[in-house]
């Protein structure tokens, strides 16, 4: 009875079981228990790493000021799916196009709930920014981490670089107190910067 139910729930093992009738019942019960666990209850572990079951897909960047060398406040908005399976601890941005390196500010990041909104004011102390100059990666670290189902926007005071098209690849890392977190790739982010023209 147990063996038949296990074969029904985990068909990938059925051919192996048909060849070997002498299956240990205790082992079959353990595997049946694992197959019956709901996937959304926890994050996935594989080869000693923790993965999102459903990583963020809805992420965007906005900048209200698009002239070169202008003080600006780019906003990165994202939604962590309700069935993500883990909290989001940090976002990594790797610049892949641009005339020069984007001049991210390293102080006074603010975070507010919801997608991009020009009129919203965020709260300080909920996110910080880190730079890896050697690899050209910028990381936004959340404290506390973002929970599944949350929509948040991070405002990063910056100075626009020279004119050009600026793009970043995005990746996400779950909060993992006991296992090394994995990298989940996200969509590209893009901002256009234009030359300031004072001639009228």
C-alpha cells in the first residue's frame, strides 16, 4: 500500500522500483514524506545552497531627473512574490552599459512601501548600499529583509553621469542564516541620461 502510493506521487522513481521489488519500507515512507511536503512552505535547498522558489520578477528603476551631472534620486521598485519561499536580503546590480560608472550615493537611502511614486517619502535606516569596485557590482542590503508578498521602493541619492544609456543586470539573494545563499537572476534595468542644454 505504502509502496503503491509512493510510486503514484513520485513517478520518476517508479521504473527503478519495478525492477527492485525488495524496497525498504522505512526508506519508502521517508521519501513519501518528502514528496508530500508543500513547496511553498520553505525555500529550496540544493548542493548546500538556499534558493528562491519564485524569485522577484517585477523590478524596475525610475529617475525623475535625466540631465547629465544633475543631482538625482533613482528609485528601484520590486515585488517579492508571496510564494517566494524565502525573505530577500540583498539585490546586486552589475553595470553592463554606460559611458562611465554610475555615481551612486552611499548615504541616506530611504525605503517606502509600494511601487514607484514621485510624491512618497521613504524611511531611512532600512537599506544600505555597498560597492565592490573590483567586480563593478553595487549591492543594496535590506535590514530587516523583505518578506514574501511585500512591494518596496528604494530611493538612492545620486549624481547623474554624462549622457548615455545605462543598463544593469540584477540578481537577488535570499536571507539564509544557516546556508550560503544562491544568486537568482532578474531582468535588466535601464536609465537614459541626456546632455544638459542651456542654450535657448
